[in-house]
C-alpha cells in the first residue's frame, strides 16, 4: 500500500450570486474537472435577516448529470417537475439524478423568508457516462438523522451518504458507484483512508485546517490528488469539516452548456430543444 500525493491545491474563488455569498473551487482557471466531479459551489456561511427574498435558485432545467446538495446550516426546499418536494434541514443532503431531463427549484421555505437565519450550502455536480445520461430523473432527500454517523479513525465522525464503509452502506445507491461523505474532525483527530487505487478522489476542506499526506490544507480549498497510490492520511490541526468522495473516472468527452452536460454539441442542442418543447416534465 502506498500513499497518494497532492498534485495541486485549489483555493475557492469568490463569485457571489446576488446577495448570496458564493465561493467556487471547481472548475477554476487551472482545473476543468476532476472526472467525474464537475462543479462545486460553496454558498455562505452567512445570516439572512427577517423578511428576506431567500435563495435565488428558482425553476431551472438540468440534463446529463447528478447534483448533490449538502445543507450544512439552515434549510432548503426542493421542488421538481417529476413531482418530488421536500424541506431538508441542517446536516441533510439532497441527491438528484437529472438524467434525461428535469426542472427543479431550490428555494427557501416560508419560515426562512419570514424570520431569516443562518445558511450554508454546498452543491456538487457529478457527471454521468453517456450510457446513463438519459436515465429517468430521480431524487432522494435525507435529513441528518437518516445519514449514518460512523466513528472512524481516532476521534473523527463520517456521515456516510453513498458507498460502503466497513460493513455499512450509505442510504444513496449511486448509479455509478460514487462514494460520498462528510467527515467531522475535531482538532487532533486522525483518519487513514485506503482502497483508492484507480479512483478519482474528491476532497474539499470546508472549514478548519487539515494536514493531508503531510501538507496543511486550510478551509475552502479543494485538494487535487495524483493518480498514483491508494491511501491518504488526514490529521486535523483545528476543528474541521471536509467533503470526501471518490469515483471511477468516466473518460468521455464533456460538452457543457449552462445546466446541460452531455458528450457532444449535438446532444446539447437536443437538450435545449427538448427543454423548450416542454419535454422535461410538468412545469413548476
């Protein structure tokens, strides 16, 4: 067993959306994707006042990939054209397969509009291979208590969303075998993760500071790992939270246009035409 090494650290870049504080570590000027991980927005942390306008993510379409939304603080309402609706609170996760096409809205519940409060969200886009891009749309909304919290390493807690860890399965059955989790590491906690050979590692330090294979990584930083090796060590320098996942690379062309991610420009044009023709389900 050999340790993976860090190829590059990618500090998130500020790119606010209206009054929503937003930082984006992926894509950036140096990294187009971490195949199959395409995009990560980090919204907040911030506190909205009472009588606010809420989140700016009204109805919009997607095709060809999956979205994973981590509600770190606050609450989020999901509605989509396949008939799914839920309000997910702090510690919960939404996993949506856009597949062949869906329209969804991620907005603030009325209680949040009336009273305000803290908000912090992450949204990750995970690509689908060409053979699965036209899969039926699907949605899973999980509250914090529905996600297994596992004691791992020395003092760390893994919230297992998808994949398998030491006899436990996450509640989301990914179409492509993606492993996904959040890991809380109090200062001094240590964790070794192995079985990563031939997998693309996704590792984002949300807050705190973590020494990863000997290098200190501070909050709002995406860690790009080299392909070689099959294990990584994490040691928390401060109280920290990280998003940790891994997946098999797809290795196919990626052609994206706004909310659509396909393999060819022709498929993008078809996605636009299908959306405009109302083929993405019932309007919201």
